[in-house]
C-alpha cells in the first residue's frame, strides 16, 4: 500500500494517463461542502499528508500543487517538503489561482480535460472553475470519485448515533422550524426545498450526531415537500432509536437511507430549490433543469440566535470560564513548581477540566497549544511527534473550545511562561488594543464584517505589523464552531452583522520562529441600548486576559476602562463557582489596571 504522498500522487497521475485526462482537482470537502469532514472524504489530506482544514490539491500528469491560506503556510511548508507537491500560498500577489496554474501547466496541449469528483464538488464552485478554465481551452468534468480507484482500504460512510437535541435549550421545537421553512417555501411558490448542509439539517430538525469529529452533525439530506406535508430525511437510519423514530414520524419526518436521496429526486416531479454553495455536482446532475438555485434560508436563520439561545450561551460561558480558570490556575502552579510539561499534556489537561462541566459533549475543535515558535504556526496541531516541552521563558498560545448541549465555545489566551521580553509584551499590547477596538465598536445596522475588520488591525498596522487570518468567524449554537454566512475579515463578504449572531473576536500577531499571540473572545451582536438603528457587541467569553503581558503606557484611558470592566464581569460571574484557592487566584488576575498618571 502506498504511504508516501509522492507515491499516491504517482498513482493518481497513472490513473489520469489511462483516462486520457490532463489533471484532477481535489478539494477539502465532502458531499455537503463541510469544512470539517469524516475520514472517508479526507482525500486531500490522504494524498498530500497536509492535515489543515483548508486546502485544495491539483495534480497534472507531471506536476502537483497545494493551495492553502496564511493560517497554514508554515505547517504546509513543513509537511510538503520533499513531497513533490508545490505549496501555493493563497492571497499573495505572486500566487496563481488553481485555474491559472492549470493553464500554465497545460501549455499548448489541446482538448485538455480536468476531473473533479462529482459527489464532493459544489455546483457553484464547478460553474466558476468551468468558466475560468474555458478561457484556456480546458474542459472541466464532474466524474465518479477517482480516489476510489487508488485509495486502498478507504474508510466507509460514517454511521454514528443520531440523537435529539432538547428544545428547552433553544426555545424552539422541531415542528416550529419545519413550519418556518414550509411557510418560506409556500410564500415563494417552491414545491420542494432540498437542504444539503449538515449543520443546517441538524439545526432544522433539532438533531445532533457524531459522524464528524468535534462537529455534532450527521450525514444526511433533508427534502421538504410542501404538498403533503412531508420532510424526507435521508441518513443512516439504522442508528436512530425507535423512540426518536416515532418522535420524528409524529412531526411528519419520513426516514430513508442516506443513498436514497437520488431515488427520491428521480421519482419526484417538478422543480426543487437547493443552494448551489452546498449542492454537489452528482445531486445537481440528477435534478438537471428542474433545479432552482436558492441561497438556503436556514443558513441565516441558524446564524441569528434567538434570545433563549443567547441566554443558554451565557450560561455555558460561565461553566466554560470555570473550566478555563481551573486549568490556568493548574498550569501556572505546575510551571512555578518546575513540573515537566509539554504541549500535548497541556492540550489533554484542558479537555480534562472541560469534561467535568455540566452538559459537556466534547471539544469543539482540536486544541491548539503552541509554545514559542510553535505558537507562530497559526493553526498548529500538536501530536506525539511534534509536542515540545514547555521550559524556559516565552509565550504559550492556547486556543481551545467545548461542545455543550447548550452552546459552543471557542477561546484563545496567550500565557506568559516565566520571563517575557519587552518586544513580546509590546506585540501583545498591540493585539489587545485591536481586540478592545473591535469589542467596543458601535456600528449602523446593515454593516458587514469587512467594514469592522480594520478596527482590530489598526494598532498593528500603525506599527507596520499585521496578521494573515480573519478577525472573526461565526459560531454555531451547540453546532459547528465555524459557521457563516457572516465574517469579520478582509474577504469580500457582504452579509451584514445582525442581532443574535455570535462571532469570534481574535486578532493576533505571529513572529515566525519566535512566538504567536492571539486574544479571542466570542461576542454576540445586539442592538445598542442608546442609539436606535445601531448595533454593538456583547462579550460572552469569561476568562482573564494576561495582565503581566501588558505595557500599560500603550493603553489609553478608554482601553483601560474596557479591560477593567471586562475583568469585573469575569470576576462577578465566575468567582461564586470557584474553590477558595482558585477564587483568590482569579481575584489577582482580574485586579484593576490603574490609569496612567
């Protein structure tokens, strides 16, 4: 069995030659265009050995390349070294797009064909790439999944338990949400709406699963028929308990096998509305001209949490904050005592502390624990082979989160390990100033995140510094830690921030080979209490920010007031739930920072 990326690339190149195809493109997605996928659809990782959540591989008969964003430049560079796969750094002016690279590699060859797997390539992505490649006389073809021919012992379809999500946490029942979708369809004259995104299906049906690590979703399609009225759920039905099956049937949810979606669509007549962003080419080809392209309404409904979901999230943040304080207290004392610690041990300890909290389900992503130079790898993934000892002086970046039945958390703190030099404190304070700028923002209704992104970057920009990742992403409610449609980043996303949206606020700075700094809280968008037509952010995350890393003279009075008010909120909410020693520790960590003279 081929185990090296170079050997796997060679197998695919031999397949392309047999098929008389010029190239193949392998994205990171599954049939539902998920960011995080089950093992079966980790084809891009399998062929390249690059494990990051974002990336696309293109392979011609002679060459191979991988595109990824700035979060993964360092990691991808390390993994791809001597693999024969070139690293393409997305976002840099000198980096060609996938389409441009394919046209360059093609040269004067005529009638070149590029293959993509029909079951895991989005219709919208296909149409965009097809149009671009046509300019270079290259045809794009949605083909059966070619990795099946070269991937020995490829994992099968996941089929873990599917369970009901208690509506008391969200204040809405399954029937409430199905009715909302049905009324939407009726008002626009749609007879059928096909929902394909996994987190949208979980939200709509008040169900959760374990098919994808860290993401409480399950593989499924949901087809709503307004004339019936029936909702067809195509999933691994064998793992739905008899009680849950009866509950679903009472809500007119008919259960089918996962693969039955094709039969359902083939046997039905009339138009079907579906989102081209998450509809794969295989399903789109079944529908043909019966497809009506429709941005999924469920995406925006899910993004705007209702008051009960916000209330539940606030409660979760108290428990998550207690876990973080207990962890940070433990970490500080272990370091002071000279205990032998490494990054992996710290990562496991965070999970251990969270697991003691009520309604804990699991982590919301693989914890990022990076000491000094590892912290500069934005999405560093620690394992047995890479784990570094935490010894000497420096900065420890810890990005972690939890999945609870009543909410999802995501928090980053940068911790001082013994002595930290002035330059690192300077950088930390600049990042903190940006974090406060965004947290304090007041903005008119209709404002997209791109208009706020520079608030978090301004202190760094004024010092000739920047960071490559976005400042904020959407966060689900007891669902995926990354969700759209909103974003706070330089990306041209026009979706306005709306009341009820939960976003991250996570500016950072990364000095390659030295350290990484990031400060992340989750915030909720809400109406400003004094200014009609304006919005602001409510900080949800409850955890102290490292005072020892702050250069006080860089903060103005408003920034100091914000920090003191935030720490007062942390103290008031967490201290009643702590043991005496941890309470004393927290009191010190949230002490007031004195204003400048």
